[in-house]
C-alpha cells in the first residue's frame, strides 16, 4: 500500500495542482487531484483479471481546465459545494437574513454557484502510508464566497482500504450560521468498454422520490416509487421501462435512519462482473444518468456522450434550505458538519 504526490506543473490561481495516488496491496489504484478533489482514476480488477478504470475523466489535469470542457461542464469526479444541486431562485434565508447567490442554472443556483468548491485548489494537509493509504484535503471558503455567509473550513479525507473501498469522510465548521450540502460527482461506468449504462443492473434502497419543477428543483413533495419507473428497490436494468430521452435525474429519499452508515445503492455490469455498492450517512441520493454529457477528448481520446455513465450523489435534499419540513442544512458555529460516503467495488463472477 502506498500514497504519493506528483507535481503536475499546472497552476490555477497561482496554486499548483498536485496529483495524489493511493494504491492497496491488491493493486487497486485511485488517482486524485487537489483541484476540486477530483477522482481522476479508480482502477480495479474485473472478473477476467483485467485492470479497468470505472470513472469518466481525462488523461491529465489540462482536460479539466480546457475551454471546450468548461463550456459544457458536467463536474466530472469533483467535490460539490457549498451547496449541492439546486437552490430555487438562488435565494434563501438564515436567521431572518435573506441571501441572493448566483443564478447559474436558469433562475436557480446549481452546485454552489459560478465557481464552487469543484474549481478550487485545495491544500493537502495529510498524506498517510498506513495499511489503508489516505489523503486529507482542506479548503477555507471565506465569508461571502459565491454569496454564502460565514467563513467555512472544510476537510475531505479519502481512504483506500484493502477491501477495495474508497471512503470519503467530510467535515466542516463555520463562524456564522450558513447552509452547507456537500457531495461528490463521480461518473461511473462499470462496463469493459464505456458505452450506454442502460444494461447496468441498479438497485436503490428508496421507497420515495422527490418531486421536481421544470428545472429539476426539488419542491418538497414526496412521491412513492411503487408502480413507477423510479422503483429500484428490488433492482432492475437502468434502461428497463425508462424515459429514453431523459433517463434519470431525480433525488431519492433513502430508507434509513438519518445519520446511520447504510447501503444506498448497488450497481452491476454483466460483462465485467464489477459491482459498485455505495454506502452513506446522508438521507438522500441523487441518481443521474448523464443526459447532458457531451465531452470530447476524454481518456484515450474518448468522446463521452449521453447515458454513458451514472452518478449516485449522496447528500441532503436539494433546495432543502427552502423546505422547512426537510432536515436542516444550516450549520451553526457551535456544530461540526460530518458525513461519510463509501464506494465499495467487488467482483461477481
């Protein structure tokens, strides 16, 4: 097992982008950048003994900074914050004070604004070569950044275990009451060749999903999955009975006790035998099948297209800052924000 740093020689806002590689004794390999804490590679062994990268991305950091990519930006593999998904009209109130943040997705705020945590160069504060190698990134988001109140100190630790688990442990504290809703936006494809995920088998432990308006903003209404295309409780092919023009871009309320670390979803590809299980302490998971992806010059020159990946974004409910009946996303100065999500890869032959 090992953890090591590699200088890229690329600078963003006068800070160098550093690559960090984590490897376990099985040869499972994760490559991260301190820019956006991007998961650039997640290489595992499939059922045929072949090494396979299960995340979409680029061959090097320059791909993530290119004008073409940023013009149709899908947040490949990056941390999302200060506030994941959408905030209606970019407006919210905390302690009687109203705030207006960026309206960067129609009239709504998406993924923290124009320049969220995904476009920041984080500090590497710890690199561990323990039995389970790890790296801890840190970023200080100053009061007023993207319109959000309070100085927010955020740490995100990635640990690769001998059981092929990538553990994401988040924590944050603030000096002023502020909304926070963090997630990670990896695009997974478990097939040997990156192609449509319709044939992936997907199971989600959720009996309800969250209604949305025309711009995918959560309204607060909970809908039963039973009898609908959103019922993944027993598992089914992603493409079975789906809306082939839109795929999935919905949030699911997980069947769990809030705060417990439990299974959110399990996804499998037949040809590789790879199974990805996602565990989380968070109350919801947003399931997205990459409708809006159109990215050229990906890994190996690949042109990534719609429905060639899936995301399971574990978080609090989108727009919950404006929905009092949902668990609060306001962090108080005396509190510590904490959440854990685990990506566990196994082989089913």
